């Protein structure tokens, strides 16, 4: 049966459209990248048999043996390292709590600090993407609430722990289902529930394992949502954690008052990476008490910190840093007395090279080979891979672009 004849105007339109399609030099838009953080998820948690959806991604896509966090192994420094490729000592978010001579105090509970771009150095990937014309979106991530370099993600929200995990996933699915012109090319998705359960009850507690199961269900919800509309193989999923978690047994805490005379110092940070600034004229007295090896911690001048941590150059690093041994915390006596007696807890912030601090790295999508098992990587190595997936020239960074190269599909 002969094809129907088209009007001449339709033939001309078809010819023009075909000509444009064959002569355009515009590159194809990169596949969307969804960067997911499961705060506090240890590398060994993947092998507990509790997370079938994560296991599927590890099996079908890419899994690193583990990912080593940067020092200190805390939430804000390491989330920002993942998206800048810079060590905390270089991007300036040197702890969850910081002091700056010009800016004052940074705490997670201070919105005026969290949203102040002067605390955030380097150039996070969403800024690079936005400047290149690629829309981005954040379902929470440290740094996305500040206009860094005058730029925020196209979509961002103030961190709100009360937003249910299911709603977070559904928002991301909604964004990825939009028209090509508005669909974000880079999206962040953050979950804190495992970190909280492990802090309160210990990383091997029933509460922590229940949190893992629920998180895995959210990953399943995301994967199923993409699969249902044929997008699963069109989106790059990158699943990380910021650090692992160690068990802290009852009584495994040192009072700051037993470490040093608090009349000699200002306490900048406590917990696991403990920072002190000697008061004027009290440096010798403070150093005499603090420096060196102690039963459950060790202290250094900032210039003498272990080289493997690549930490101590930034002005925000306190003059004296004490690192608690794995499984031990430090706090004031008043804070210690508020802890429930006899309960096992969980903590991080320990030496990033300790096995308990090892984080996860999983990925799948069109930008990755299938079924790849990588040796251990460093979390600064994630950034250059993300930049490559998005077709962006990376900003100066500390990552090794070859670390993830065997897992990346040809462009």
C-alpha cells in the first residue's frame, strides 16, 4: 500500500528538522546523577543480609571494598569533601563545630552560620553544574543552604529532620520525572536515621539494624520508581556514607576536666576529635598537661598532627588537637552526667583509617560498568568521577581521577 502524500509545507518542515538534527554540534545532556548519603552506614553493614536493594546495586553495578573518610570522620566535613574533592583542611569545614576569628562560631544548630557562604570554601559540584547551565536539586546536603560563590542549587531546602524518608524519595522521583528542560542533572538525597539510631543505641543494636532495613526499603522505593517508568538505566545512582560508626561501651568516656585544667584553655570541640585553644599566657601549662600519649587519647600541636590525616594547616583547626581512641568519647562532667547510665552508644570522629570508620561506595547507571568490584577508595576520589559523569571540568581538588576509572563507562 503506497504511503500517503504529504503537503509540500510538511515536506519542507521535515527536511528542515532533519537537516538541523544532522548538523547540530550540541552535545547530548548528561544522564542525571543522584548522589545519596546514608549517614553512618559502615562498609561491613552491607554484608549483614539486611539490605537486599543495596545488595542488588552492589551486584549489578559498582562496589568499592570500602571508602576511607577524611579527617575528622564527622558529618559536615565529609559530606562537603564528597562534593568538592577537597580535604576538610583545604575547604575549611574542619569540624562540625568551628571557631573563626572573623566569623565567630559555627555549629550545626546555628542556621545563621550554616547559611553563611564564608564558612564554605572550594567550589561544590552543584555550583559548577549551575554555572554550566545544568539544573541541580538538593534533598538536603551540607552546604546547599548557603549561596556559595553566589550560587545555590536550583531547588534546595533548609534541613528539616521531620521530613519523612518516603517523602524525600518521592520528591526526587518527581524531579527526575520532569521534562528534559527542568530535570535536575545532579540531585543530592540525604538520610540521617541510621546515624541517629547508632549514636543512641550502638551500631550493632536492634534499633540500628531496623534503621538499616528501613533505609534499604527507601533505596528500593527509588529504584522501583525509576524502573516503573523506564528510567533506571538512564540515571546514575551513587550511594555513599560519610563515615562508619564504632561502639562506645558504658563508661568509655573521659572528662575534659581530667584532660586539662579548663582555666588554661578554651574548649573548641569535644567528642572524639577534641580541640583546645590555650588562653593567653597559658600555652605552656596547657601543653604540659595535654601533649603526648594518654591512656585513651593522644594530643598534638596542630602542626605536628599525623601526616596521614592531611590536617592542621587551616586557621580554623585549634592549636591543640586530641584524638580519642576508637570506642572512647570526651566531654565535660556535666555532659557525661546527662548520659543514660549503663547504655552502649555509638560514635564516629575517630581515626579515618580505623576499620570501624570505613564508609560505603556503590553505584550503577549508564555511566558505570556492570559488576565491578573496586579496591578501597578515598572519599576525595568521588568528586572527579562525579564531574566526569556530568561532563564538567572539575575544580582544583585532592582526588585521584584514576581511582574510579575502572568502574566508569566510556563517554
